[in-house]
């Protein structure tokens, strides 16, 4: 007797930007959607807005997203709502809040209470993020966001600490805790030595070790405090250089460059600009350590990528990857410059063998716990539960 295969769940995924402009979401939402599609339980259809980098990055999406034509939030909300009403997906999954995706999803659900949606705030309900641009979020909350959040069938947290922030925000919805995933690169130890002398970050013959930051250059990343800390610890960091690679968000890099100049750190701090694809992979191979002194994160893809390339980590508790501290592949740092300076010195003084062991532990951690195939399976099962096709998975908290 033949077995009829169940029809895939039709899910509309709303990530906001579908380019590098969205930072880590460019990778995390794209790979989650692709991995769920590969497994056949879910048909994930992505709807995103256009921006200055869309033309450069849309080819990275294996399944081309639907691009919104409008530039204003209300018009984008109308476009999304029209699409939802015409196509009637089984559920909608916004990957950001405080914006047009929330407006459209709320109106779609209000039109028919049987409709279901899941929300991934991706760090946007963490205390620092809520305080940032507070008055704008208070207005958005009163107009649509609070209702959008309360009506969600489930809220997706990337880690337990984000789940705690969601509860502190006052939400009582079920929460599923599912981390981001990572694509594990081929073993890079054999090619690492060949890349050490490449001219990625300035002089080809620079003998210093490289501490690397890769990400959006924004005040929440703690880079101002890191530069001041580097000045405090400079005499003990002569064998190191700090490389800041990423795209400038709102002119913050100009402020950082002025600070570097004022503190006479131009020979120690290098701004490498945005790096993507092969250039990013090469940078991670060349680096000797990775740092993320952030005030607020959901679950940073950059940390998972650094571990995948066997880099020892320095990061704040706000990066929400305490498992890295537990598994001894990350060093916890503070954003206060004096404390951060002490951590930089202590890390630089570690034996090379100890730092390498930290990197190896990071690689083992992502191989065991952060594969996209596992993440996609867990999210697909949450979709099935929300739609009444199975009992609540173990990742769901009530």
C-alpha cells in the first residue's frame, strides 16, 4: 500500500531586509529557511524589503525572496498584508519586530482569529534593545506591537536568557528555545598557515597576532569601550593588533576612527571595511582570536562562525552564549574599559597551547549543538505543534 506524503506546511517568513544590511539575520534566516525547505516538512517563502545591498546579495538566496516595492513602512505593511490575504499561508513567522512586518501580521490575524503566527524577536526584547530608541518603541507598542506580540501562538527565543527577557517584558505566550545554526567549514588547519602572510589587514609582513571583530559597526557592539580598553592595556599588547571589520551603521565608524586617532592607536587598530564570502572566511582563518564586547545580542552568528574556524573567543555575557564559558571555549569580558583591559591582558598572557585548546573546544561545540539540520528540524516541529499536528516539542516552555 502506498503512503501519501503529508503536504508541507506553507510558512511566510518575514526577515525585513534580505541583504547584509540585516547583519547576522542575513545568514541565520536564510539558512533556516533553506534547511527547512530541504527537509520537506515546511515550504518557507521569504518576503523582504529592498535596500542598497539587495542587488549584491540576493544571489545568495537559493530560493529567491519576494521583494517589496515600497519604501515606507505603512506601504510595505499593505504589500505584505495583500500578499498574505491572497496566498493564505498556514502560518506567518516575522523575524523582526517594531516595524511593518508586525503591522501586516497583526492585521492578518485580526481578520481571522484561527490564523497562526510565530515571532522571532532575535534579541529585540533584550533590555538594552528595548531601551534603545525607547520613545519610538513605546509609540509602536501602543499602535500595534504589543497586540502583535500577545497574539503570537509562540515566541521564538534563541537561548534561555532571551526567554527570560521575553518574560520580563511581560509576555506570557509559550516560548520555544531554539538557537541559530552554523555551516561547518571544511577543516581549515592545513591551509591556515598559508594565509597568515596574506595582505588582508595591512602590511604583509606584520608579525603581530590578530584579534578580530566582524559585524555591524554600531554603538551596541561596545567597540568604543574596546578601543579605550586597548589604550589602557597597550603596553601589554605589543604583540597584538585589533582588526575591526564590518559595515558602518549610521556613521559610528567615523566616531571610532576619531577615537583611535585621538588615543594615538592608529598603528594598533585597523579598520578593514566590510568583508563577505571568501574574504570573511579568509579573515577568520588568519585571525588568532575573536572578540565581541556587545551590550546586546540575540545569539550572534559571528561567534558561531568564529568557533567553527577554531578561534578562541572573548565576549560579554550579553552575547547569550554562556555555553561557551561552560565549555571553556570563550572568555567572559565586561564592557567597562578598565575591566575589559584587564581581560585583554590576561588573555594575551595565556600560553598559545591554552588558546588553541579553547578554539578546538569551540569547534567541537558547534559541531555537536549548532548544525542547521538539527535547528531546522526543531523549528519545523514547532510549526507542526502550532498548527495542531502534534504535541508540544521539548523545546517549548509554558
